[in-house]
C-alpha cells in the first residue's frame, strides 16, 4: 500500500491532508530526514512531527476498564474509546472492543482492528474462557457451583441453557467464575438467578491472557505472543 493511503488509514487525515503533511516536511525517517510520498521505508522508522507512526493494521490492545464508562460508541456519556488516542477512533479498519463489559464492570477488555481475530475470540465455538471475580451482596448458598456447572441452567427469557461454567469460592461473598460464553449481563444474571446480587465485578483473564497489574483506565498494545495466549487456555 502507498504511504499516503497507509498513513491516512491510520487516522492522520484524508489522503489530501497526509499529502500536505509530506509536502510540509512533517513526515520523516528515524534519522530525521524528510520522506516523500513514494519512498519505501519500514513503517516502524516513520515519524510524524517527530513522533513514531501509530502501529499498523492488526493492532490488538488490552485495557483495564474502569467503572462508570460503557463500551458502545453510541452510548451517551463517557465510553471506553475516549480512553484511547482520538486517532484510534478514525482508523480504517476501525478499532472495536472485543465484546463488551457493563458500565459497572471493571477489568480486562480487548480491542482490535482485526475483524477475523475479534470473531475468533468471541465465537462460542472457540470456547475462550473468560474469568470474572465477583463480590456478592449475600453469602453464597453452597449449591451455586453445581448449578453453574450443570450445563442445564436457564437464564430468564433465553431459549438455550448456559454452557457449563466453573465457580471457585474465594470467601462467603467472594467468587471467581469462569465462563466460555458472552451472554448479555451473563455473570450478574447467573448470580441473580440464585437469589444473590453482584456488587462488584472484574474480569481478570481472557483465555490465558491475564490482566496483571495494568492500572485501572490504562491500556497497552499486545505483542503476537500475548495474542496467542488468548487461545492457549
Ligand atoms: N457478565 C456481566 O454480567 N457483565 C459483564 O460486564 C460481563 C459479564
């Protein structure tokens, strides 16, 4: 792909805008030499206004989603995309969150501009395990693990039973739940069906990729080995 189109696709402006950036000498190589539109150079050496060019298509990010923001661009109020550089919202292909977390759920949220990868992660066929830690309003009854693991649990207004999920009790009102599906408000609805309420909910891993110590509200790109980890558990 020609440099102008490639840089325009990364959200730096229209092709006309990017051509103007070249003409005004604002696009350089790592040594500071001005680049021209028909130069052929490795992308990771390109600088725009002395800053490295954003990563090319195929970008995958992880975020520690904070409380109080939502995952749909259409939602009113703050959305997760507001935490990413504004250019990331106008890239082509676009960056999308990989599934969604509720406004009141924190933790590991992935983003990518790779549609095939996104579908592979969220497809129920792939069975990527998502692990959540929940604190609950009331003590666990003791039979939740068996119910969640049964493969027959029905959520209200759904036609198909839930796939088996694994519950690990961490305390009287504290549990870790591993699920392979991504149904609407799934974890909250599972506990609600047992007469309980989720007070806090945090996603701690997706497949073999763990949130780790990424601070709330922060994000970072993933390398290929980290992306592979998603499918490695
Ligand atoms: N289950 C929920 O109830 N909420 C989330 O955000 C994710 C899973």
